[in-house]
């Protein structure tokens, strides 16, 4: 019998993966990598044109990648997207909550603009939360469901300092959500983990970071864990980070 490489779909089962905020940067690279592993990938973005253009590039390269407009701050839109996935596929094997905003390195908590903090939380915390709520029945219908919340090491309470209050607080809250979801969905076989991609050279991260593919690799690792893999953890490059 020929061994199956890690992350490779079993014969007759093509996993369906949805990645939020995926028209560029880490999300786009995660889509490319999962498509290369044989997943059917739903590449989402707030704007239909952006999702279509990005998915088209990956499809032209041979990936089974399809655009899906999805604004994680829009309750109705998230439910509509979940209904579309249910009608077409009947399940969701992988949900990568990648969409993020509010990186504010020049700000301080003591003088923070709380409207900016609320705006960041709407995308970075409530966005993944409402997306998981909408797609939970489809994840439960999958044989090996995975949720990956793309987080950041700045959200580690162990190492946390000052600065970037909107981004840091919202990502720390996302880590807390990760722990709750992992505990609640364990019985359903859903593995839920938070992943820090590290400092990556993206539009948000700016120049000087490591290649996007290196940051995306840890996300893909968590998205393709075996059933015996961890849940409720916080990782970078497959290694645990302190909460």
C-alpha cells in the first residue's frame, strides 16, 4: 500500500476549506498551499471583484479555488455565505479565520481611541466568532473538521507589553475564543487552534518581515492536523507559544 503524504486528501474525499480575508497576503498564500494539497478552496474577500481576481489567479495555476464574497463584520452576509456552502458542498472541512484589521503600533492603551479599538474587535474578534457560529453545523458535518484562528504573538499575556492596543486586545480576545471553542467542539471532533504567522512582509506587516510562505506554513499545518493533533493551542511554526 502506498503511504499518503501528510495533508494529502484521502481518495474520494476532497476537503473543502474556507479562508477569510484571502485576496492577498497570508490568506492568499494559505489558499495557494491548501489548493496544492488537494483541497477545494473558497477564497473570500469583502469585495466580490477582489475575491474573483485572486481566486482566478490561483485557478489559472491549477488550483481548485473559487471566490466567495464574505465580509466577516456583516451578520447577514456571513449567514448567506454559509447557506451557499451548505447548498453546494454540504459540509466545511477547514475554516481559517484570517481576516484582520486595526494594526496600530503607534498607539498606547492609556490614550487609545476606543472607537478604533471597537472597530478592530468587530473584525478580529466578532468576525471570527460570527463566522464560526454560522459555519459550525457544516464543520460538524465534516469527517475531520479544523478551525484555525490567525492570531499574533503580541496577544500572549505572558509576554505582553504596551502599544498597539486595538490590535493586541482584539487578538488576545481571539485567543480566549479559541480556547472556549476548542473545549466546546472537542466532542464533535473539531480541532481549534490559534496560530501566529510571525512578522511577515505583507501590507499589514510592512517590509522587513519573513516571506509570506513561511508565515502561512504554520496556518496550513494547523489546518491539516491529524485527528490525534492538538486542540486549544497557540502555535507558531508548529511549536507552542505561551498564552
